[in-house]
C-alpha cells in the first residue's frame, strides 16, 4: 500500500496522520510506503524554478528566484530565528517565488493552493480535477512519482486529506491513478473527509473514483480494508522512519504527536468538533509519554508539537511531573490549573515553550453564551502566570459570534490592551457557522461559500453585527491599535503558530 499526504499544506513538520497509519500497518506487518507528496511537490517546484527567466524589471521576483535556495536553507538554520525581519524576508520571498512559478488561473504558495475556476467546495469541480489531472501544476511530478510507486507492486493507495488547500491536488492524483490503474484500490480519509461525512445530508458523489471513504481515526478501518479482521483495541505508535525528516522547513525536526481524538471539553457552541459529534478518545498518558520519549530519541527531534484540540489535564500533570527530553507546545484550555505558579513553573521545566489558548472573547457574557467554560478573570490570571513562568501565550480570538456586538468586540480589544505584555502572539478569526451544527437551526442562514461540500453557512446576525461590520472593526480599529499591532508584528507569516514557538525558544 502507498500512504500519501497531498499538496498543499505547511511543509514545516511531517504529517502525523500518515505516521500513525504507518505505525498501524507496521504492527500488522503490512508492506507499505509513505509519501509526503506535499513536501516533495514543493521541492519539485523549487528545482523547476532554476530554469525560469525573469524580467530584470521585476526586481522582487528576480531576487526571490535568485535567493530561493538560500531562503530555503535560511529557514532550516537555527540562527534565522533570532532575527524576525530576516526570517520574514526569507518566508515572503520564498512564497513569492513559488507564487510566480505558476499561471493558468492557479494560485500556489507555501501553504495554499486554489484555482480560479475550480473550487474544493464543489464535488463536481473535484471530479473535474480528477478527469483532467494534466492541468494540475504538479502533474509532471506526481505522474512520474506515483506511477513508479504503483509499478513496484502496490495494489492500494490511501490519501490523507485534511485541508481545503489539498483537495484539488488530491483528486488530480486520484484521477491519474484511476485512469492508469483501473483495478487499484483508492482510499480517502483525513480531517476534511471526516467533516464531509459527518454532515447529516452527506451523499457520496465520488463513487467510481474512490473505493473507500473513511471518517475519523483511520487505523482500524484501513486495516479492515486491507483484510485484517477482528482487531481488538490496540495502541499504535507512530512511525516516522520513512519520511524525509531532514527536509522540512524548520531548523530541526518538529515532531507532531496526537495524544487524543476529539475534544475533552466538547461543549462550546458553534464548534465544528461538537457539530460533527466527534467522540473524545484519549490515549493513556503513560503510553503518550513513552511514545514521545522513544520517538524524539529515535528521530533526534528539536521539538514536539502536541496536536490535541486541547491537552488534557491528566497529560499536563504527567508532563509537569515527568519532563520530556525536548521542548514542546500545544493547545490548552484556560483553567484554574494554569493559574498555579508552581505548576506552570513545572510545565516550563518539563519543556513547555508555548501554549495556544482559545480565549475567543474578552467579554464574559460572550464566553458564557458560547459555553466556553472560561472565567475572564481566570483568563487574565492564566496569562500573567504563564508570563511569570516564561511560557509564551498564543491567544486565539473569534469575532462575529451571535452573542457579540461592537460593544463586546471593544471589550475584547480592551482585554488585549490590558494584557499586551502577557500575550506573545495573536490569531484573529471571523466566525463561521458550522452548516451541520444544531445551533444553525436557531438562525436565518444563507450560503456564502457556494458548493455542496461547504462546511459553513452565513447567518443573519440577531444583533446586526454582520461580517462586513466585523471586518471593518478588525481592520480599522482592532489591528490599528498600537498595542495590538505590536503583538501582530511578531507573528511569523504563513507558518504562524507552527514557527512561533521557535521564536519563543530563542527569546527564552
């Protein structure tokens, strides 16, 4: 079997989902190969750019092409992360060179792919991408690469499709394989596929192209497809050995690890996890720490990225008591536990360099209506305690929820201003209503992402706080505040929270 991670997604760490699947197949002695086509396709484009001729009049593009491999090396050099301006120039120039390498209605970047005519939100467009794979800019790469892998005797292929930016390329690759090898078994899973299939109105439009669609964790389902029946509950240690661990765009290996599926809180209104009714399935903490210590030693990892929607209290306590042998970061819920200075100091000693915090709003009434289970005074104390412990805070804010108006949004602004010294990084997002959530039925909805595969819907805001007004507030008031702008300047472009902990390590 061939396990494939398709373009385009951030190429800064190996795909954890493929590593988990590989571990499951290894455990049952099933021969397979792992292909990070996302990273390989990027490197293919970069090598192709050596042949490009650029008009001397376009100095930016000429510089970006000329310095492409120097910038690639720069992002793999630890010293770059001591100089934010140097880092930004490397990322922006590299991204620009890749953007300028394609045309014909295609936008391609380090972490993005979209087409002027084809939308990943429309199943008919994905089928068109499959029917015309030669129109994909990566076609020369994946035709050669996929054909040689299948011809080695692989009779099945599995794609891990997690992001909209991967969808068109995934279907182009699947279409090529279906044309060239009609008898090949094609399996499609991953986060985006799960979201499609959790929609109560889901009807499979890909029959004839894809043999199996898999929702949720795919290890047991994949083993069943491959003929391994009656599997008891097992723990699968991820396997990263077949991936190009030295080629990712980071100054060392950032090892991703998921200690759970779903979210242990699972109460937040309008949350996609809740809307899709994804169950919370944690891995026992002793197995988590054992896995991580083995994997980081084997791979000589620079850092661990915990992928959980929220790191459980049990795991946080285990990490505080049993430090990892490398630095780590991930999402954590704002709770009383993180107001304990001694506990946060222990987390710091355990290797924690940054925690991502889903605050969403700085106003208590909005938090209550969202069922966040967060007290705003607790949030304030958490930020102060993390700063005292030397742990960076990456705070996520969400504007335009049904409970919010301009008044409440300004309360969020005031909260950020008040905590400008405790907030290291900010993520600002505009609220989207999950199309399959129960809350959507409480509002008048209307489509703003046209397509049968759309995961979100627009809605008539009960207080008139529409998307246009929210955007105006964010752009004209929130971002222009001096305290906010100083925080936003520190956010690494394109790679954002994936590279932010590297800067936190340097500053620490």
